[in-house]
C-alpha cells in the first residue's frame, strides 16, 4: 500500500498548526509537509516556505514530494477581509485556483478546502440552517467561500478531482492567537481573562453563533478525508455542528474560574456580519454520510482553554 504524502498549506494558522501535529502522529512525520509563507515557530519534520499565490512554487512542491493529499487552509478571514475586499477576493480565489489546477495536473488524490458559516446570509434560516439553502453572504470572505464550494463541485464533476470540504463554525483553540475572524472574540476573551484584564466585546451580549473546539474541527477534517468516495454525497461543502453560545454565556462560563472577570460590550461592524450568520446548524448529511459527531461542549472547552493557556501566560 502506497504511503500518503500530505501537504498542508497554511500550516502556521489556527487549523493548520493543530492539523500538522495530528497528521504527523497518524501518518508519520516524514509523510507530512507543513508549508506557509512564514513560520512563527518552525514545526518538526518536513517544512517548506511557500507563497501559495505563486503557482510555479506550489507545483514544484507538489511534484517533488509526489503529494497524495492536500489541505488548503490559507485564506484572509471575514473581519480582516472587509478592510481590503478586492485583495481578499483575489487572494482567496487565486490561491484556490492554483491548488485546483496543480492538484489536477499532478494527480493529487484528495484535496481539502475549508468553507465557513460565512457562506450563509440574511435569507438563510438562522435556526438549524440547512445543508442546501440560499447562500447570499454579506462579506467578501463568505462570497469567496461560496465560489470555492462551487469550484470544488465543478472540478469533481468535470475532472474527477476529489475535493472535500466542511463549513466550519467559529473555531476555539489555545495554540494560536486570534486571526481576524468575526468569531475570534471567543479566543481573545480567554487571553484577557487569564491576564486578569477586562474584555471589550465587539458583539452584543446575546449574539449566539455556532462554534467548535479545535480537536473536533481537526477530527472532522481528517475523518472526512478518510471516508470512502462512495460515502461523499456533498461535493460543495458539508455542514457540521458542535455548540452554539453567546458572548454572555461564554463570559459566564469563564467567570466560574475567574469570578472577578469583567466584560463590556461595544458592537462594531462585526455585529452586522454576525447577525447574518446562523444561530445553529443542521449537520444531518455529515452524520449520515461519514459518521460525524461532536465531542466537546462549552463547559469542556472552557476548562481546556484555561488549563492550556495559563502556563503560556507565565512566560509572556
């Protein structure tokens, strides 16, 4: 049986840093290539500096390593993307085109493309948002993800390129700092609490959004990629669900560990973005097709985040 050679693009980011470690543990350090435009901390094992906007550089890496699986995680996120809409569109779309074309020509067996709840918009059912529904996003990030979903479907149908995708909720992790997403308040708030600082939230206290703990998110991606082709019936992007909570609910959970923790609210442009996203997600297709099931709730996630961030703060 041929060994997998797995390339991660965006290995320095929130998903990528955790995914690299997990894939190395499953497939061996020698079989995982971590790539990014730069690294804050160089990961163990195979590592490549890659600007994924450079088609030739990407082709060289994929061809040299004879990559069999590719995880494309590089993107400009929702809130940061609104500061430079055209740059965000150009980067998110061009990099995915590069990935699709290189993967097609080099015969990569499987490609993973992360989508997002940002694909939803004001005309989506906000409670229990369906797998197949209107997708009219209000951010350029969401627009780029809808386009990416459709290109993934196109490349599968036209070229039989096995592209798989998940619409991720907001991801909570302690491994990296917030990266410019609308849901990233839910990471930043932990850093402030542990430093015994107050937190000013850019969303209203009762703004409920779907969230997922990083371990669930990574497992979902790997499980989807491990599923047989016959199991995959959604060739745009799968809904997955884990938990939904508001800033107030998260603050209350943190206050059990830090009773003096203070939070204030000053909604900005990100409030309008959040108001266009669902409160909860229907992930029936993912459950039925490849056995998806979340494992972490708000209370478990809060405990894990605090226990892992406390030692980090000692050295800051």
